C-alpha cells in the first residue's frame, strides 16, 4: 500500500505540473458549466470549484485502471498511465452532464439569492486537497503557496465561495496552519441557508452526510435548514444520520482501495435505504433536533 500511495502522489505531481490538475484530463472540462451563466471573470468575490465535481467523471473511469495497476508489481506503469490516460480514457457524457448540472444549479441558486460573484475560468487553481488527504503535506504546502495563493493574489481575491467539503476544509482547516490567508472563505451552503428555495419536487428526502461537512466543518444543521426552508422533510434516524454515527461513503478510499471503497459505500446505501423502507411501512417521521439538544460535536480533524 505504501508503494502505491507513493505512486499516486507521483502521478498527481506530474499531472499538476502538466495541466494544473491532479489527474490527467483536459482542463477545459472544468469551465463548461459556466459558459451559459454570464459570470464575470475575476472580482473581489469568486466562486471556487477547484474542479472537484468536474473531475469526478474522470475519476470514475480511472478506477478500473487503478485496480489493474494494484494487481501488478510493475508500479512504474502508473507513471506511463498518468501520461496517456487523458487520451485513452474518456469520461461518460452522462456523468459529465450531471457534474455540470450540479455546478450550474449551485451558481444559479447563489444568483437568485442575490449573491454577486466572479469566476477565474481557466486560471482557477486546484486546491491541493488530494495531496493533503494522501499525506503529501510537504508538496501540498509547496503547491498551495506557488499556485493557489499566487493566483488569488494576482486577481485581488478578497472572498472565496467554496462549493465542496474538501476544498472548504483545505481553506479553513489545513492551509491556515501554514499560511496567513488574505481572503475570507465562505461556503455556498451558508449563503443559501436563509434563502427561499422552491423545490423541484414535493416529498421527503434521506440525507447522506458528508463526513467533512457534518463532523468537522459545522454544516450538519446548515443543509438541513435549507431543506426545511424549502418545505422538504428529511427522514432521520439517530443511528444512521446522527452527527457522530453516520458512516462514510467510502469515497476518500477510492484511489487507494476501490474494492474496500465499494464495500463501505454498499453498507452506507443499505443503511440509508432502511429509512426509506421505514417510511414506506408507516414509521413516524423523525425531525432533526437543534444542536443544543443533540450535544456537542467532535473537534478532531479528518474524515
């Protein structure tokens, strides 16, 4: 496993040097979602995607290759794959469309809420989250200072709107340990928690909590408030959706052990499906309680 982690870090470093992203893909894929929205370039406040949603379809296509590489002792093949993957592996169009639609929905929701923001388009830097999460802390610091801070300074960025938990964690918990950030960081969920949102459907939902959002970034109640304001009821169970008891989706392990990641995801889906089945069988709806009634949250760091 240790040699595979080193290979992954090497792949990411080479890819970041080549195209500014930790995986080999066309960076123009990061900006497709914004072309129809009329978002201005630059400005004091920017929406920061870090290309994470947009990279997901490519990562899905890389997983089978990761499994093949892990089954062979020739780890040097990983370096070869890193050079040619963007040419031989093409993301599924439906996955690309889904990622772009998520991005567009977030941006439009912010616009409807009266939030003014710009975007850095092709100059937007990757946050370095995967480097940190794989333990490549020295290279993360080097990369973040040279790429992220330099580009934000170049455009005079004063406020950053994050849209995913990994980037938000980097900017609020990780980077401030090493650098003084001269910009404010706010998550889009906080900007929308009091907005009047008209849902596209009526009914009830089951929530899968991001480990970072729920336990380490204080957002557990925020997205529940958004659902409440939209009139959508969320089915809760203290053992399945509790702040300290909800289990991981397995995503962070995907690049290290796809098989284990799938097993964790399968368990999570099975547990969440139980809530839907309970509702189908006439079990009572359990609203979430205010934080003061649930007790405190853990203050450790990680997933």
